[in-house]
């Protein structure tokens, strides 16, 4: 068997196109364009790249955005005051604080300051809590993007055994909640593995749907995967490669070449889940502007 490839670039483009059309209609009705306020603290190189990608995507779909860059010495009080000012500002629909934050700032404390109605990342406890109750909320973009891939490719989830490897706040945990709890798109039997899981293979081998977000290059080998499984690789790892111009290449958490011979569906890295994250952020920002989730 050779797996069908899940083309995240293509699906992300379809989503961006649909958001662009919706934004156009929204503006034609006399509304201002949606506005996303991005906050970047410090100069983490990966965060600079990510926020740049987000602002470019906004421009492409007709969403206005601004990235405020703050010194990494900013105090929690100052940062929270800035966020509170954006909370009060009716011209700001979505607020996103790029993580990681410098070590003197607590990400939980900072995120909780964001008005949950503007929390387009879906990281605020109100959104995380509502997600776990299957109530309307902003959903974390990466796992929401994975659910969108299942929908696009008509990959059934209900009653399947889904195994999530990785239990992070922004991918593994909300992913497991979506798979297990969401009424229309989920209802899988779900196992969450973390770094303390004793025999990882004993779990992964039973997965009809295997989602890997562990941040370990090539963690998942063919012998760990059930014949015909759907394999979703959320990992993006840089590994040294002197044959490339940049001196590195991007690989996922799955041994793609080996595992694709056993899987029925598989996402590549790059070009799988990655592009979906930003597309879902665009979708969330439009929902925020329209006040679709929290009308009050
Ligand atoms: N850091 C890594 N991924 C993300 C993300 O999706 N949103 C934010 N705010 N920070 C991140």
C-alpha cells in the first residue's frame, strides 16, 4: 500500500479563498475590514518568521493587521496594560500574543488578560473550557486545521480509535478534545500519549488515526503504525542537511518514507498541517470581526 497524500497547502488555499470572499462581502455590506493585532515580545527568530507569515496571510485575504514589537524586558504589568487597551478598542477584532514569551512572563497570566471574545488563537481558559464542553468557541488553529483536513478528505472520525502523541496546550490537548468531544466532527475513542508513556508502540499500533505532535524528528517508525492508518504529522523539526542551500531541512515527527507504505492517508512535512494553522487563524479572525461566536 502507498498512502494518499493529504495536501494541506491546497486545502489551506481553499480556506483562504473562502475567507477572502467572505471578507469582501462583509466589507461590501458597509463594515470595516477585520483587524488582527499581533503582539511580539522580543526577537525570537522563529516567532519573527511566524508573525511575518501571519501578517502576509492577513493581507492576502483582506484582513488588516498590525504587529506590535515589544522589548523582551517589558514587565508583565506593562504588557497586560497594552493588552487591556486592545481589549477596549472596538477597532481591534482579534488579539494574538506570539509565544514563546521571555521567561519572566507567564504565558497563562498574559493570555488570560486577552478578552476571550478576541482570542483568535483559542488559548484563553474560557475558549479551552468551552471547547471541552463542545460549546461554540475559538478553537486552537493547528488542531482545528487537522479537523478541517478530515472534513475535506471525508476521512471518518466517529467511532475510530484516535491516538494523539504529545499533550501540549496548543496542539495535543485540544486535538484530543476535538477528536473525542466534538459532536459533528469528532466522537472518536481517544488516547493521549505524553513523554512519560511507557510503551508508545503499544498505543500507536492500535491507532486508526495517529496524530503526532511530539517535536521529535522521525519518532514514528513504520513498525509503530497499523496497516491502513491515517497518519497526521504535526511536527516541524529542523535537521542539518549540507546538500541544501540553507544547511538544514524540515522534517516531521514521522518517518514519512517508511510510514507512507503502511498508512492509508498521510500528511507530508512541509506542506501538510503547517499551512492549515494560518488559514484557520484567518477564519477565526473573520469570526471575531463578525462576532459570530460571542454575539453579546
Ligand atoms: N507559537 C507557536 N505557535 C503559535 C501559535 O499558533 N500562536 C501563538 N500565539 N504562538 C505560537
